[in-house]
C-alpha cells in the first residue's frame, strides 16, 4: 500500500491559521472591526502586545494590510487582502460546526 | 454603535482545532489512516509522545474514538465520531484556500 503523507500546503496553512488568536483576529476583521482598539475589545482574553505581534505576522503573510489615513488624529485601519477575504468560507464552516457541536 | 464580541462557540472551536497538530491529525484520520503508526508516519515532524497526547484530547472531546479489536496481535484503531466527521467541510475549505494561496 502506498503511504499517505500530509499535503505540505495544508500543513503550512494550518500552521498559520492554527496559531493562537490568529483565527479569532481574522474572524473579527471579517466581521467589520478594522481598528486596533475594536479588534482588541472583541477578543478580551488577548493582550495588546499579542495583538500587535499577530497583526504584524498577518501583514507579512499578505493576509491583511495596515492602512494609514492621514487625518488628525491619524486613523489606522487593518483590512483583509483578497487572500485574507477568501478565508471567509473557512471561518463560516468553523462557525457552523461550532454552533452544532460546542 | 453596539460593540462586537467574539462568539464564544467560535472561540472555543478555534481553541480546540487550532492547537498544534490537531488539525493535521483530524485530516489524516479523515483521509483513511486509522492506526497510530500510520498517522505518525503521515506527519513526520510530530513526535509519538505528542500524537499520544493529542489523540487523548480528541477522544476526551468526543471527536475520535479509540477502538480495540481483540485479535492477535491486538489491533487498535482511531475513528472519527459524527462530531469529528463533520469537520470534513472545515478541512476541505482550508485545503482549497491552501492550494490557492500557499
């Protein structure tokens, strides 16, 4: 019998999305929270420092972009890229499963 | 504006599924690997000790069952419960996203 090996793409996607807080942050931005303070408030158990770190990682991975609007006071918003927006189906399936089973 | 808060069901599902190796183990069992040694072989970077620990957690969560077949030598297999099988859509969406973006 030929041995089965994990698809490396699936593995690396899971490594990214499975990191603590990452899924919740993406979900929160998908739900329309774009400012640091709003994302922070939506996930009360996560520290600000952790949110800063995760946002940097997601930016580096091309899942979000940090937009700076030169207003007074300056406005900074986090938006999902196309890569990030296409995680909506993943998040919806997790939500459906969670509603039923947790 | 009413403040948005993370759905606690989503949060706890993500906490469970996002744990390192858990998603890969579920995916591997969904793909038809039911024995400890076959699951282990499909995920080469994970230690046996970690696999043992994760299988216990998944059993406790009702996502898999450990079946003992009283043969000689005894045969032990890990099978997904209904709760576990219904994660297939989640895994498929992650796979689709991963194929496209990673």
